[in-house]
C-alpha cells in the first residue's frame, strides 16, 4: 500500500510516516501486526482459585482456559501510554464454578481499564479494597469501565467462547499476589441451570 501523501499544491509531495499497523479481527479476538504478544493460561496454572478441588484434580491441567493477545505498542511500565489487548475465555466449569480468568488488582490503584465485549456471555466480578464484590453482566456490545482500585475477574457463563477487548494504562502494572493469597469474596457458579454469584465471606 502506498503511504498517504501531503497534497498541498504549494508544497512538494511529502511522504507521511506510516506507523506500524495493527489489524484487528474484532469479533474473533485476533490481532495481527508487529509486537503482538500472545499467551495462554491453562487450568493447571489456575490451581487454588476454584472452590471444588476434587473436581479440579479430575480435569486435564493442560486444558486451555483462556488466551490473551496484547499489542505491545509501548513498553509495559512506560508512564502515560495505553495498552490494548483481547481475551478469549473458553466455556466450561470446575464442578459448578464457571471458567474464569485469574483476576488482579492493578499495582497502581489509580489506573483504570475498559472492557468491551464482542461475543459470548460473561460476568465481570469487581472487588473493592474492603473486599466488597459484585458482578456485572457482559455480552456482545457491553462496555465496562473498571476503576483503578477495583480488582477484576471475568467468568464465562455461556456455552461459547467469551471474547472481550481491553484498554489500560501501560503503567498500571499487575498485582496478582493479592488475589492469589485472598481470592475474591464471591464465586460465579451454576444453580438450577443459571449463573449465580455466591458470596462466601
Ligand atoms: Fe486489569
């Protein structure tokens, strides 16, 4: 493709520098272009997060639960930049608890995030610093603004992959440790064929 040109008649044609292009496969959660990082999270890597340990042990630890693609247009940690990524979270359950992401706080509690859902059905769990947890329904075309001080985790409560895009500060950082140690104060489980949020502490 030819780069765009400056067409002012009183100036010589000048090539406009074209930044590295990223192309999105919006509804399927694809990003192509330079510096796209992709990682998968297996069930085994989520050990200790699901309530039903017996059911967990009976399942394949190599089973992929979710996959994340991030456009690394700025180095993580760079102040003032934005990161852009997508998560594809598979359907399924451990016992009666729906597959979910690990969940995290941002290391910098002032850094917020957007989640925009394009496919599937989910519940976004948010938890504040006092461990008050609540759920927000995710489905195609919902947009969630997550305040910087709220931990966030997503459960897939549907039968298809849940796909959501995210935009967050490159200097937000990740605090997984707090969730690893204390979890959320609620779980998303199936009761009578429907998703339900169960508060357990
Ligand atoms: Fe986040």
